[in-house]
């Protein structure tokens, strides 16, 4: 957690600060690796403020050939695991700073957690969001109890304004980073997983630039059982953590996506503490494609009735992509740590996932311009038990004889086998059919 304020004694941290004059903040950076005792203390302090979320055996186990347990952190009040680190941070502030208040500048899960828990602790909280922030996010943040101020057209504009307000009014400006306090709070999830699932072989976490959850939980798990494999998963498009580990320090000027779909999965690498812990304790970091994440979201919705975002689905995506064959027949916990997906984006993601999974298909064929031919086509579709989502006829731009039409259908099938059966049946009746590949 990045702490920016005029006073240096805002946090009651048991660790000695190591001053780094060249760091982004003029304040001391707590630059020692967290201890298991720090995580245990955090668990005790936040136990009444966050949910002890279930870690349940999943119906997906049979499909992937292993015992899968899903740690459902998306069931936290704000839909994110970030509540653990945020609550421990806020309860560690001195009373004088709690009285003055805190300020953040983003629409991330971190800001939502700060808004909710600061309000619950009666700490004045201000959230600066850019003017292009989703109205749903603004509304949600206000409902959590924060004073939301729209300012600027970019995240950088909002951050500059938040820092200025903090300096002028004595607020504590918070920005997600990797202090011992924040990592210890996040690490409490590793403690819970170990308690809830006996004889674990591996635990899979989201990684990316914001790898605090991976680092903190790895510290807890490896202390309790060094033989548990700790695995991180990040996006193939933004392999921030892999590249940072390769060069030995957080990479700068990493290309990141501002699209809401990726969230923290594509964020920049924000600190050396997390990176050191990850390099020391994490057994493996793998990357997955966007397609794998989308299909993972679909699987969780269908099998677990869980509506999650990319960060929540990326752990399972490693199994969808077949990146971890060594876990076959093992007991594996997967962290489903975020469920903040807005409705329009959710619809778009599920539609695309169905197409990627070969369950929504499109084909075109030429028929004579008479009602009987279209009826015969619909009879075949009915016999094959597919669902017709859309059907269109084209007369004007068909390059053929005058009485020919092009019919385009979009249909939904049960699975890949059903799709193959339909395609074969149509090709048998209409050899010139054009099937649109995804």
C-alpha cells in the first residue's frame, strides 16, 4: 500500500522502515518480507470485518480430472478479496488520521473496498473518479458511503487532484501497493484455504502486476506446508510478472490495458516486496489467452452459478488452457477472487465465450425462393434439437439466378459434439453450405 501524507507516523507497523529517497514516495517504504506472524495478526484483527468465504468442492473436478476446490472470495461484501488488505490497513491507522480521513483515486476493486470499510469504521472517505467512469461504479461507490468526486478525463488527472486535496486537507492518500500491512491482510486468504481444505497439493492464484494476493498467500501457505505448490496465472497479453521476475525488478513503462475487462490482471508491477516474495515462494507462473479467460467465466457461471470477472476467472483459465497437466489427480484450490463484472460487459463476455466454445454457430446456404425450402431447413434444425437465435434472408446481393436467396442462421447447440452432428447433417443435405469458423 502506498502511503502519502505529511506525517511519517501514520501507520503503527512493527517493521522498521527502510528509507528509499529515489522511490516514488518521500515516505519510508516498509521493505522487509512479511512474516507468518504478521499474517496471523492480520487474520485476528480483521476476522469480524470480512467474510470467511467458503472453499467448496467443485462440479468441474470431473471435467478436468482433479479434485478442484473453489475459494469464493467474490462473496465478500464488495465482491473482491481486496477487502482483506484494505481493512487491515485502515484499522492500523492512528486515530488522528482516522479522524481526518482518507482519499483514493480510481474505480478499482481496491477503491471500492476502501469506500466500504472506511465508512464502516466511521473514517471520512473520498473517492476521485474520472468523468468517463461507468455510472454504475460511481453509484456503487456512493452507496458504500464514500464522497465521490468526478474530476478529469484520465486516471492521472484524478490522481493529481486527489493528491492536492490530501495535501490541503490532511487526508491520507492511499494507492494500492505492497507494504507489509497490506500484503499481510491479503495473505489471510492463504491461511483460510489451508484450514478449509486438508491435504492440498496446489493452490492457483491470479498474478499480473498486482501480485500482492499471490505473494501474501504464498507466505502463509509455504510456512504451513512447504510442499504445497503455489501457482500464479496472468494474461498472455500482459505478462508483467513473468517479465519482472526475469529481469529481477519491477519493469517500468509496461504496456497495460485500460479496458475494464482486464482490471488488475493487466496492471503495472507495483513494488519490490511482492516481487521478492513471489520469486522466493511461488513455484510457477503461467500465462493464458483472453479466450481461455472467457471460457473459464462461462464454466464458472454454468457449473457454479458464479458471475465473475477476468481476475476471478483467470485461475481456472490455466486448467481450461491445459497449462498445468502435472496437477492431474491432485487436490487443487483455485481462488475466485473478484466478481465485479458490469451487466453490459457480462453479456458481451458470455456471448463471445459461447462462440469460442463452439456452442453458438453461424452458417449460410443458398435456397430457391419458395416457402417450402426454408421450411425444410427449419425441419432439419428442429430434428437436430438446436435453438435458432437468428435467421435472415438476402435477395439483393446474391450472385446467382433471380429466384435464389441466401439464408444465414445463427444457432445454439449443447456442446461441440452436438455442433459437429448438426454440421454433418446440413452438409449432407446442402453440400455448398458455408460454415463460419470462429
